[in-house]
C-alpha cells in the first residue's frame, strides 16, 4: 500500500474503470521511495487546483500494475515513478523519475486544457 492522500488504484480492472470513466487522469505508479514521494506530494498539493483532472497512485510492485509497466510508452524507462497522463482512456504523455511542481504543472497545462 502507498501511504499517500491520493486515491489508490488497486488492480488492473480498477485502472481500466478509472481511465474509461474520466476524461483526464494522472497516475503515478511507484513506491514510497525518494524519487516517488516528491511526485506524490506535488500531486496532493495541486489536486484541488486541477478539478478537471483525476489524480491516482498505483503500487509499482503490485503484479496488477502490469497495465502501466507494460505500456509501449514506458519502454526504456530506467527510473520510477512512472507517471502516465491519460485523456479519454488514451496515453497522451508518460514520464519517469523525480519531477518537480513546475514540470508536472507544465504537462498538465499542455495536455489537459480546461474547458470553462
């Protein structure tokens, strides 16, 4: 279990439900380690500012996270977390390793344009 304040994706079926039922989704797939914790922290900090995006975490070592670990977009990734951005059920961006608030918000602002 990941000890974050984010919503948790527990298995592949839940992952598929989340990305099929929500237009904009950010999933951070990692561990409770030094490269992942800062990303979870940024997600928790900005979640209320991005009401048009659903934020989730998923345990990297859970066998069910194969739905993220086996994506073609993550081939060649060497570090965790794997952060996947989905729009209408499709991957629109994938990143790995530690990221700061500016890097994450730049991606959110470019791939999830809010319709007001």
